[in-house]
C-alpha cells in the first residue's frame, strides 16, 4: 500500500463535526490539496467507531454518513415505527458522532445519503431536529443532507432541491444533489435497469443546477460518469471522469469563475480503478462514497474468526476439555475483529484518495 506524504494545510479547525463555514473550509482544503475524503456508510456504533479510529490512525479527516436503512438499523430493526426509526436512528447516530469525534482528534463531516422522492419526508423530519439543535447550539446537527432525485425530470429535481436548500441554508447546512443516475442499488434507492446514457451527466444540466442553487446556499454535486453502487465485474461499466472536467470547465467559462468551481462527489467508489480515482481528484472531487467494500471488510474477518473457532459458536463449553468458550463468543471479541477489518480497508482508501496525514484538525 502506498501512502501520501503529510502536507501542512493553510487552515486549521477544531476537531469534531464540522458545519457551516468550517465545512466549506475543509472542502476547499481538499480541492486545493487535490485530495478527497472517504464517505463511509455506517449502521451502528461499531462502524462509526471504526471509521473514527481509522481516520485518527491515518491522520485524515473523514465523512460519516447514514442511508435511510442504516439509520433504521441504528434505531433497531424491532422499533415499532419504521419511519420514526429512520429519523431517530439518524439523530441518535449524529449525537454519538458529535460526542466522540472531537476526542478522536480529526474533523468529521456528518451527512445523510440517498434520499429519493419518497424519502423527502425523512429529510424534512431530520431538519426538524436539526433546526431545534441549531436553536440550542448555534450550529446544525448534520453538516449536509443528500437529495437524490435523479430519477425525476431535471427541472423537478432542481426545483425540489432549491426548496430544501432554502431551509438547510438557514441553519448553515449544505445539500448534496445527484444529476444523472448512479447504477446499482443502495438501500432501495436506485435500479439495475438504467438506460446506459443516463449513467453520464450532461455538463449543461450541471450548469442549470448551479444557476439555480448557488444563489441560495452551498451545494455539492454527485455527477454521474458511469458510477455503479457495489462491486462489479471489470468492463461492465465504463467510467468517464472527463465528464467531471467538462462540467467544471463549462461552469467556469459561463459564470466567469476560477478553476474547478463545483464541489464534486464520486458515488459508487467501491471496486473502482485506482487510476481513475486519482484522475478525479484533479477535477474537484472532494468526497468518494465507499460502502460495499467496508461492509465486506467488516464481514470477512468475522467469518474467518467464526470458522477458526467454530466449536465456540456451537456450544458454550468444550465437550472434551470442559473449557468455557466465553472469550471466543463474547461479542466484544468478534465485533472488534470486524472493526479492525474496517480500519484496514479505510487505511487503503485514505491512501487512494491522498488524504493520509492531511487532517486540518488543530493539535490539542
């Protein structure tokens, strides 16, 4: 595994969850430094803590995000109200991250992922909590929310994002939008049955979104350039990072702005070619989603541990020696094995994205 030499950032921020101007400063540091942060989908305290541990170990900032399904799982699959579980799970996870992130000594962006049209009420309910948190603390609960209306007509997509951004901007939040469709499926959002042309965003669509949203508040764009959720066989999908460059160039030229004016997001990062990941960093990508790879990184070492200690997961006491197997089947043992798997995989991701050693968090 190659590593990136630490580089001193021109900015420093307090460790912990970053929002508002601090979030924008972190995004700028990423783009100016030609590196990006992994955005990791979490489902419980084990995955959150492993992400924070990995970030601290690699001296990199990081993005923690929850899908609607991840938030529901955080609240407990036995929770009687599925919608409330999605809301309260996300809010509970956010409080956990706020409590712990500053003690890990890195900056953390707190985000929610992929809310399509039917999940807009989920976002609005989280904003209810965010507005109450802002009133009490003077900052939002989340750094940003994603609205994924890529299945809707372009004008409807942009108009709804504008409506929600007005509410988010009032409490110093950002919005992430999606233009074009990311292939595959994640927690019920998306589809494998997508016309190939829709996997590639048109730069003119990005310009149209910019002209509507930029006057309202900050937004980032998940522009599709052949991305697919999950791991796919090589050759099935053709990534075209040049689409990102063309979008940046068009907005820069038409609006008279500086280089890479758009803040871009790379969805479907799991399984992607490392060379093409590196290429996107020069086009203003500051965030790359990684979910499938971290799920497998958590599961595989646990599976290996269970195989190596099969008897301990079949009976509490060794029938031959009478030895108790408590230490082996104790959840703290095998869950920790999974956490270490996430840390190892994210160390690779930080290196791929060239963020190793580049945390902007102020030393205590």
